[in-house]
């Protein structure tokens, strides 16, 4: 019995170890696959904009509306074709009926099956030029919507690029904070060595240690800001919130463009290129055309029509073919002229409402022109200020960097105190952050200027 139990224990031990090995290998493979799936995806600015243009709800709705207006165009063109309809009716009548006999009519209780059908067609010859006006209106509304889509695309590009640049700035500020923590930790180690040898007072070590902890808190805040802004971009692009991605700064300019235009030239360029202004221009033309369309109600309309009909009755002794094709067929051809005389003030009210709509559209157009000038002016001034800020921040950074190096060397030599070194370091970090903010502000202000002028494109 004992040998049997011994063999059984050996087998169980072997199976247990085998299962543990399989479980370990499976976990390792699963972790490897999970790691590969969670690899960070790099998204360039161009890719982010492409995703935004593809998934933006407002833009997709505007494109759907354009498809609807395309059908309005088709419908306006088809109005020149005739209307054709076919009708068929089958009935059974039971009860007393008049029936034709040789010497007159008689009333009898019978059952009659009847089949009738007909074809009718009508063609509008003149509708007071309403069809021509409706076709022009549909074309103008389609063009207006097309311009609206172009402006909506620029809105999406601007929104995505703005958030994208904010993340790039957050990354730079986070890197500055990280390097600052790293450098100050090294400085803390040096101060600790100085205090142990008696070259520096113990208070310097505690002061520096407190400064390092404060910088670590600032690093945490910078990291949280970056994560929040990345979450905002994820929402804008409708990405998977659990997917990790990296923002790349490749292709972004670092210095302002050499070509500069004057304010008047930029305003004229905006009037020529702004899609929202073009949209209002087409809508103004459409509103004016709508007045002419409403005036068509004052004019007569002329329609030509044709009707063909036939029937079959079981009371008649003739067969289907003779009744439907020979006995009962009728053909009617005619013209219908309708001359409006009085229609309860409907036409007058329609024309006046159309005029009010035109006036409001013209006011929108004029107001948009004024807003465009103000927007272009603000963007122009902010862009010029950003250029100056960019140049000054670079000079300030170089000066602060040199000052920090000098103070650090003086402190290491025992000439300067910790307060002077800390102040120089703080000015250096502030100058570094200001330099990055000025750089991205310049990029963003140039983008705003292009957006306000209506030439914003990121290839």
C-alpha cells in the first residue's frame, strides 16, 4: 500500500509543478501581449487634425445637411418634368340598382362587379417664374452650406491645434519642472556634503530640502495639468480614453515667418477668404431671390393636362377586352389657367416676410464684416506682441542661465549664500518657462491670425 501512495504522491507533485509552469508561461505571454497592446501611439498634429475632421459631430451634421440641399437642387430641376399618375379601382356593389333596358330603366336587386382605371398627366407651362427662382435658390443655398462646411473645418482645425499646442507646452513645462527637481536634488547632495565638512551651516541643508519638496509638488501639478489637457484632446478627437498616445512636436515652427502684411492687407485678405462671410453673401442672394419667388404668387399659372380612363362592369354582357378597350375608354386633353385675384393677403404677407428676411441677412453680413475687422486687428496686434515677447524671452533666458551658472559657481566656492543661489535658480526656471510659453504663444498667435484671415491650413 505504501509504495502505491508514494507513486501517487510523486504523480500529483509532478502534475502540480506542471500546472504551475503552464500558468506562469500563460501569464508571461498574456503580459507580453498586454504590453504590446498598451504601447503608446504617436499622433502628429496632422494626424490629430485628420481624426478631428473625420469624427467631429458638428462637421458631419453640416455635411449631412449639404446632402439634403443637394436633393433640393435635384427636386428643383425635376419640377420642369410632368407629373404622371396611374389609378386602378375594383368594387363590388350588391343591392338595388338602375339598369338600362330596351324601353328605359328598371330597378333590380343585383350584384355588380366593376373595374376602372385611368392615367393622368399634367405639365406646368408657366408658374410666374417660380420654378426658375426655386432652382436659383437651391443652388445658392447649396453654395452657402458648402462655405459653411469650409468654415466649420477651419473651426475644427483651430480647436484641435489649440489643444495640441497646449499639450506640447504642458510637456515642455513638465520637463522643465523635472530637470529642476533633478538639479536641485543634486544641489541638495552637494550641500549635504558641505554641511558634513563644516563648509556650510546646517540651515542650508534644511532650506534646500524644503525647496526640493516644494519643487516636487510643482512637478506633480504640472503632470496633472498635462493629463487633464490630454484628456480634453481625447474628448475632442473622440479617442479611446484608455489608449495611451504621445504628442509629437515635429513640423512646428520655432521662429516667426519673415513675410509680414499690414493690417489693411490682412483685412482685405479676410474679406476675400473668410468662408463664413461667403456663406452670408450666398444667403443674402438667396433671400433676394426668395422675394422674386414669393412675387410669383401674383402672376397667373398655366398647366396642360391629359387624362385617360376606362372601366368594366359585370352588368354589361360584353367581355373585358371589348369594354376596357372599345366601349368605355375616354381621352381628355386640356389647359388650366389660374389667375389670382384675391387670396386673403397671403401673397402680400409672403413677400413682406421675404423682404424682412433679406434685410436681416444683410444686417448679419454687415455685422460680420465689422466683427472680422475687429478679430483681424486683435490677432494682428497679438501676433506682433508675441514676436516681441518671443525675442525678449530668449534674451532673458540666456541672461538668467548665465546668472545661475555664476551664482552656482560662487556658492560652490563659498562666496555666495544659499539665498542668492535659490533666487538665481528661480529666475532661471521662470525664464525657461517663459521662453517655452513665448514660443508656443507665437505659434498659436500666428495660427489665430491665419484663422481670422480665413487661410488656416495645416498640411
